[in-house]
């Protein structure tokens, strides 16, 4: 069967990899270049055990500070865009304990199977992607947030998540000695020894090279704008370079997926959640963290990737504005200097921005839409965890397409809308 995968980010490329392995002929269609979207400069965390969705009842208490503080990691720029308001309302409805617990359980399962698959591929294909298994430490600035972190730890333990431990400030410094110089006060942390990190862009580039060598066709700098339909079946993706024909289509265009889905009359609850990163050269190895660190108050993550420190954070609901305000980059470099003084060269921060494809409840959208074309599979909405979850949702897409009947263009399996 010939499958056209739209989007060459981590979701599209991991899907293309598994489809190629299953013996399908694959074309990847990408409007720019490999990893041009959110997969290109993200935090690099394979965050298999930190999956708590943003839509949590705890957000209500934090909301005044998050919305009013000038140093807040969250920015909402209200617009007349009805899609923004619809997303915000769905997000607020998802902020209940029941939904948050269900989502956490679901994400832990997905993350565990993604880890298994990614590590298998990493070993089999020897992907050069600066993969490390140095663990992750989330540090808390005050007792109230530390207690909330401990409650999440015990929930995840009950749900069968990987071992995690609550540690005092001194124990945190034993785990990551670079924290001893920190000018920021913190009261303790949650440590997960099994967490990993890697460069998501390098994973994408490695998969691209492998796939090209194995016969996958890449149409880069080719923008899809719509689909050509015959009844309820897509026959081609319409692009600025002409029509691309295939038997089935996988929509993995990240934060831009809602627009393409609308072109075939389906509405998916997706909105871009903008974030930023800087990539800093390490100048004093002993002052830089080896363990991945999350500063929970600032919602900033630090991961050593090769000889550099990737620092990522912020969440902005500002539509599709891709500008990079210098103040955001200053905030990230300042956060680095206060937590790890003297560790990095701050002069050349390599600023980057990306749009998380965010669903209101934090769960990806995988499968065929009940009212959509028969041969369109969605694989999007990975939000803040796309690198972590991509291989699990790619496997779900590959499983759906295994039972695909080309003659009737019908999926023989039940429709699965959520991952
Ligand atoms: C600041 C930040 C930090 C993050 N940190 C982490 C982290 O530490 N760990 C983690 O697991 N996740 C993290 N994420 C989330 C993760 O980066 C995303 O969930 C993931 O990259 C989404 O992958 P994707 O392939 O769905 O989308 P993308 O990577 O955005 O790929 C979509 C691709 O589709 C292409 N495209 C769009 N429209 C069209 C079109 N019309 N025609 C053709 N091509 C099109 C785009 O050019 C793009 O290349 C972070 C995100 C941000 C912004």
C-alpha cells in the first residue's frame, strides 16, 4: 500500500519509519525541511514519568499569579479568534481531578510503550542523537508546590509508573552537584533515575537519512493546502507542487493540523501553545547539570545535549505568531545563570521558538475521525510531550493501517479517536 505522511516532524517521521518497516511504500510531504516545526528545538526530555497534564485542578489556584506576574511562564493574548476561545473553554472543562487522573494514567501507558519502541529502534539503528539516561530532577521553590509534586508522585506510583523519589534540598544537591551553586532557593525535588534526554532534531535527521536510503520518497518544501476527495475517500493531497496520490494519508502536521483537517470538514480540538528555547555552549563542565532539571516554578527545563545546555520553557496562547521577543530569550538565559552560575556562554543563545500542538486535555489525537474521510488517519496533538510519545502513537497508526483494505478504502478496525 502507498501511504502519504504529511509532516516531517517527530510524529510524521516515526510513523513513516514504522510504515516503511511494515513494508508499505511511503511518501513524506513537508512544507519546509525536516524538523522545521516543534521537533527542531524542543527541551529534549524523554519525559516518560512526568506526564501530568497542564489541565489539572491545581491550575485554578495558580492562575492569578500565572496571568498577572510579569515573569509568568504563561501568556494569554486574547484574540477575536473563536478557535482560541473554544480551546480555552474546553481546557477549563478538562481541569478536574477525574479528567487529570484519567489523562495521567493514559499518558503513562503511552509513554511506557513509546520508551520501549524508541529504545529498540535506537539500538537497532544506532541513531546518533546524543541520547543520555541521566535521570531527571524537578525542583520546587516552596513547600506548597513540593507537596503537590509529592501527591502526583503517589498517584503515579498507584498507577504503576516508574519509581520516583521525593528528595530534600541536600539530597537533590548530592544527585546534581551543580545545584550547590544555585542562587535560586528551592526546598526539595522529585527525582526519577530512569528518565532520558536526546536531541529530537537529530533523531528526525537520522530517521530522514535512514528512510531515504530505504526508498521513502520525501517531498520537502511542498505545502499541502487541501485534499482531493472522491466521495468519502481522499485520492490526493493538494499541494503547491501538484497533487500527491496515495491509498491512505496520515495527518502529522503538528500545530497546523487543525487547518488541514478543516479542509475535509472535520474539527479537531487543537491550538498552538508557543514555547521558546536557547541552546548554550557549556564553558565550565562542573557548573552545568548532567541530570535533566526542571525548575517547576518557572516551568523551565534544562538538559545537557552533547556539549550544550538546552533550556526550554514558556507557554503562550498567542495564535500563530512566530516572532521571538528578546525578553523571552533574556528570561531563559537569566534562569540559567541564576540556577547554574558560570556554567554557560550566554552571548550566543541560539534562540528558537516552536508551537506545541496542544489539545485541551493533553491527550494526542490518533485514528480516523468518525465523520472524516475513510483513509485519513490523524496523528497529532502531542502537546508538550511529542518527543516522548511519538513512537507509541506511530505504532498505533501502523497497527490501524495493517488492517486497511485498499480496495474499499475502508479501515477494518473500529475508529480510534484518542491515542
Ligand atoms: C519549547 C518547547 C519545548 C518542548 N519540550 C519537549 C520535551 O522536552 N519533550 C517532549 O517530549 N516534547 C517537548 N515539546 C513538544 C514537542 O516538541 C512536540 O509535541 C512535537 O515536536 C510535535 O511533533 P509533530 O511532529 O507533531 O509536530 P512538528 O514537529 O511541528 O512537525 C510538523 C511538521 O509539519 C509541517 N507542516 C505543517 N503544515 C504543513 C502543510 N500544510 N504541508 C506540509 N507540511 C506541513 C511543519 O513544517 C513541520 O515540520 C516541546 C515543545 C516546545 C515548543
